[in-house]
């Protein structure tokens, strides 16, 4: 989304901080200031100020050996609040288990978010790589 496409009611610093947090993934667990700067298209000084603020709030943590950043425990706490609110996964578990029993296939409950899905519950008779709360591109999932 370009600057001209963004709604005027958004705070650009908050948007950039959120984009910074969303840069992390299972593949990119730790990221340095320079890499974040390049990915976000903002200056290193801006990324550093945002990272310092996010560290102070527990949303990011810094590895003292590498000086790279990773997601903080405060995000886990917030995620746990969302997960507890999602009674759907608890309600669906018996149905997923029954469907798994009938089909002998992996069964997932997922939430579609744009061009990706977030798995919120799974039932699997065999080894699988996706797990509840993991996220993948919609094209790589069976949720199409």
C-alpha cells in the first residue's frame, strides 16, 4: 500500500510499528535493524526508535549476542487472550476429531486472512507440519 492509498485517519508511526512486527515469521525469527529498514522502506534511525519502544513495551526482545530482534513475550500474552476468546476452536475439536476418524486425513480449522490462512485447530492421524496458530499462504493450503 502506497502512502497515497493509506487512509488519512491512520497514524503512520503506528502503521510502521505494526508492519515491523509482521515482518517476523517462522522463517525470519531474528532480524537486525538494517534488514528491517530495507524490508520496511524506512530509515535505520526510524526502525531503531520503533524497536527501542517495542522492546520497552515487551513486544520485541533483543538478542544481546547478535543484537538482532525477535518477537517478545508480550505478544504471546496478547495472542493467548485472543486464543481464549476463540471458543470456536474448542467447540470444533470434537467435529474435527470425528471428521479425521471418518476420512483418516489431516483436518484443519483455519481463519482466512487475505491471501493466507491461520490454523486455529487441527486433528491429525499422521505426521504433519502445520500446527494450531501457524500461518501459511493460502495457495499452499487446502483452504482454497
